[in-house]
């Protein structure tokens, strides 16, 4: 793959850290740490060195007192062993996807830390071909690169599970004009219309192309989470008027259809689904749908105050419905703020340790494994949250805690040894020394930008804003004055970008075609359309396109039930 810059312009680099300035420690007002430059050594590169302050955390640290280490395991017999047979690292490739060369560096570290699998969420980074070629991003991996990634995973004993969204979070598919007619609601490209046979054919084609490059995969994740606006499309509203039809039945019908497609063509591959669309459905309806015999649900919760008892009850409910195997999903990054720049390790440590408590409350053979999610964008159109190298210390802490049954002094020492950090702080954003793990230089940079150069970022953005205003007012606008901090930014940009480019593919926002549709006959403004009617984009009769991208047999909807969904996705917490 051709070498491409991480950010095309310096402003793109700065804005990434500016937008997340208030989200470093959720629900806390953390004090900023102090930084200084190392003295310039002749012939050596200029670097950045953190000064660890005693009052960085929100609670005071008493001199001579150890850091609070989290070891919540009440069952002493579990200490030193993991209740999760599979420990998967989730790589969210829809933003700042790693280059293959960087994956070759971090896969050995993942294995050493205790991971034995990967959940690869390709989205538009998969090299879709043929009629699906429009789905692939400009810098998508090539088929040889996918094979190299799988080879590297095998060398490091990491079993790969591919993930393809097939119901909700379909923005990367439904944003395209050629596929917009398959939206559940014409205004929103996030949810697929389950009534369209072409929609199932589309999903089937996507699954087939991904499975072609993943022969022998034991599991295949079909997503199916956060299916917003389900039941609000014109076809769904007509269908729901019929007796006994519900949103739950509609949802389960589509999940069942997708699972049957996977199993019919790959009998040895078990479909996985996120569980949030199943939680509220009564046991008898879940059992009668036939879905428990087809899929394995992944229970996800990324909170630091996870309801352990509630999760144990949910596991028991799923078992009674007929699900033979369950999975858990925690987070190591990307779940504490849509524009988070630095990873709050303490939050994710608490989350993972509480999942250990959940596992201790159920039978040992029920939980197949745990997925440590690392979200890169909250959705296809969202800004970036923490970059993968920034989240590696958190991943190390969480993996080692899951492997050893808690976070103790010994576990902390192991993590420090793996990362090359002399003293890892789990409650702060700084540690003694930058570390020597792959990408540690990027972490040092992001920390410096986030904690020390925020005022310079603010000034630069304000300068750019005033410059654009002046541009609009006069064609003969003067050049904006140079800010005192500009030389520093120029030096920083020159020092950093080559290091970032070596590891990450360009994480710019989706291309122009991904813009939200303008209001018009095909996309009426909210409130402008008649109640119960949503017009579809298209050139054919009845709002349908003149020709379909994919052909497929017509069919009805059957089976299952589903609870009502939120009215909108605005302001939701991070999720799959």
C-alpha cells in the first residue's frame, strides 16, 4: 500500500486533540500534569519528558503510600487464572487503521500480554470487489495485505474473528447513492431496511467476500447492535399494523436470516451478535424465535460502575432461552468520550475487573471468552478518539488483569516490564519514562499536545477562524500575524508526522460522498413529511431506483420479537 500521511494538513493534526480537551477524565476534574523539554544534547534529537506531579490525581496521594491497586476478586481460588478461555483484542479499523508493518510489531506484544485472538472490524477497510467495490475506502487493505495480517496473527497464536455490520451501523454502506434506497429511514444511513430482499442479498454478498479471505474461521461476528429507527420506515410501519407484528419480531427475523445465511454456506462457522437488541425481549419470545440455536450473544458493557448482579441475571436469562455459549465485551479504549485523546486507564481497569466478577458468578463453561474493545470512532461519521498506540498501556493493564484474575503489585510489575515503563501510573495520564513498546513515541507526542500545548492549539484555531472571516470580507485580506508558538508547532509537526505515518493509515473523515444528505424531495426535513410516510431516494417508480445494485429473491418477514428502540442516537454512550 502506498505511503500516505496521517494528516494532510497541520490543522487536521491539531484539531484532533483540541476537540477532546474536556474529556480526559469522565466525571472528574483532573489537574493537568507538568511537562518540560529535555535539555538539548548535541547530536541528539530533541525529546519530551514528563514531570510526574504528586497532585495529578483528583484524590491526594499520601507520601510513602502505595497507589491503590484494584484486586476485587473475592474468590481467592480464581487469583492467578483467567475464567475467559478466549481473550480477543478488538481492532476498530474505521478510523486511523494500523499499517501492516505496525501490526507486525504489536501482534507479538498482544500475545505476550495474554491475548489469544483478534476481532477485526473491517468496515470500509476491507477490499470489497465487483459490485461492492464502492464500499471500500481509498486506503483499504489489499487482499495480499489481509492475507499477511492473518499470517502474522497465526504466527503469534492469535485467532482471527472477522466482524461485518449487517443491520445497524451501516453508514459506510448506506451513505452511497446507489444503496440509499435500502435505508430503513431515508434520512438516516445507519440502519438497513429488513423488508427489502435486496438488503439481505447485499449483506450476504459482503459476508461471502469477507469469508473468502478468512477460510476456516470458527466464528463470524455479524454486529446487529444499536439498530436505531427500526420500525420507523414506511414498509415497517405498514408491517407493524398487522396483528402480532412487533419491532422485536422484526429485529429477530433479520438476525435469524443473516445467521442462517452464514451457517448455510459455512456450517463450521458460528455467528456472533452484540446483545443489546436482545436484552429486553422476554425469555419465551427469544426461545420461540429460534435465534438462540443459531448465534452466540456478546454481552457488552464498558462502564466503570458495571452492574455485576444485573449482568449475572442477564447471563442466566440467556441460558434459559437456549443460548449455549455467551461472550463478554469490555473496553480498553474508545469508550469514555467521542473525542477522547488520552486513555483513562483506571476507568478501563475497573471495567475489566468487574467483568471478572461477573464471570465468577456464572458456570465456568458458559462464557466462551471476552472481547476487549478498542473503538476508534463512535460511528462512521464521528471524529477520532484515542489512537491505538495511545491505548496500548491500558490494553496491557486490562489483559494482564484478566489473565491473572486481578491487578496486583506483581501484575503491575509485569506490565511495566512488557511496556518498558519504570513506573506505570493507572490513575494519571503520565508515567515515568515514555516506554519502549511499539508506538510509545506516538503516546509521548499525544500526551505532550494534549496536556502542554492546549493553549497553542486554541490560539492557532482562533487565528485560523479570524483568517477565514477576513477572507470572506475582502479579497485583499492581509496575511494573519505569526503567533509566538508557531515555530514550535512547525518543529513539532516535522518531528512527529513521519513517526505517525510509519504506523497508521490516513485517518481523515469519510470522503465527500459521506456527507449527510441535503433536504429535498428525496430527503425531507424533519417535520416536513406527512405522518407515517418517508420518501425514498431513487429515480424509479414509487421512489425505488431504476435499477438495483444486487438481485435477490423476494420474501416475507417472520419470527421473533424485539423491544422498542430509542428515538435517536444523539448523545448515546459508546457502544459496538
